[in-house]
C-alpha cells in the first residue's frame, strides 16, 4: 500500500488545515494491530507528500492509554512514511520553559503502565536500542522550523510520559522535578519506541501549555488552560510544519532506518509463520 508519503504529523485534527495543502484525501487503513485513531489525511505540502493523523480521534474521544499506537505507526509505515513529527501538549517542570514556548526534547522517561510498547511478541523477539529515543537529525529540522516560524523554542530536555488521563498531584510533579525532568505529557511513550522499531525517524514539537501543578504562583493546570494555549499555538505549529515540509532533507542523515539490523534476536527458522506475516512490513528486508 506504499504511497511514497515521506512525512507524517501526529497531533490534533486542526493541524492539517494548512494553507497550501493540495490533493487532500482521507484513507482508512486496517493493520494487524487494528484500526488507526482516525482516517489518515494525505496531501502535498511544499512539494512533499505528507500524512496527518489525529492521535485522539476526530473530536478527541480517545484517552492517552487507549490510543492505538501500534496501529497508527504501522499504518504510517505502510504508506511509506520515513519521518514522524509529533505535535504534543506538555506541562513545564522548569521555570524557563514558559507556557507558549516550544520544547524539542531529546530524552524520554516512560512512566506508563498499561500500554503495549512493542510490535514484537508471539514468538518473535527484538531488543531495540532507544538510548537516544528521538532522531537528532529530524529534531534539528523541527527546531529550525519553529525558530523560523517565530516561536520561542528550547532544544533538549527530558519528557516524562504519565499514564493519565488525570493530571499530576503536587507530590508527583515535585518528584519529577527532583529527577531533573523538563516537561510532562501523556503520549510520547510508546509512540517514539514504536517509531524506532518501524525504522521511522521521530521527533516531538512539544507545546508548553502550563506549569503543571508545582508552580506556587500559577493556577493548577486545567483543560481550559491547555486548550487556550494550544489554540494560540496552532498557527505556529501549522507554519512550522509548512517549513519542515519545504526544507525536508531528501536523504536521511541518521541511523533510524537501520534500527532493526542489530535488534532481532530470534532465530529466523523458529519465528511462527503467522507472526512473520504480521510483521512482514517491518522485517522483510532482514528475513
């Protein structure tokens, strides 16, 4: 089903209302891991084939835990996607990362407990390296685009993923701060890890919406607060996406596309036929 879509954006449904997006179409993609969160919107932007996927579904009806992360990443891989930019809301755990700013994190701390984290199971084992979970090359392109679009951007920082859907307690928030964590959200994990297993470059454009609940001089985070800040940043995100599409490097300058080359540990002849068929899209070049 490969359609030579090079870049995918995962975020809110409003992100693909970008001036200049042409040949727009919706695709419903079935995968071995179920259906995607929403139909995938494809189009051409600045000469680059782009796909957009609403992570929480149209109308935001899927909780962070219930997002079909494996189906989403697998479906994008089936369209030929080589790079994913995640647009995420986050809370700040650092004074200098103020609401309205954008953070391009370089590390993840996974504090979730109820989510499938890998494509590999059912008789097929892979140990993927995620020492550096975000693609450095793509993260650099995202940082440059946000700066060009006029945003205040911070490069680097640790992004903790909590299970949600509730926000943190003050004790939790202050504990994360004591660990040196920079920002907090609910969807970076396992999305980044699955992208690495699929050999797709992955970077996050994290929009700071609040100071979580640790900041004594600020109001505790609310849904209204998050939505207001996201609406203000939608135009910034759209312009940054347009710039990324315009300047996207045609050749990947990283090791993401070879991530599975040293990760597969199960002997080929003992991989169950059904499992091999299920994961063919990901592993065929190695088997």
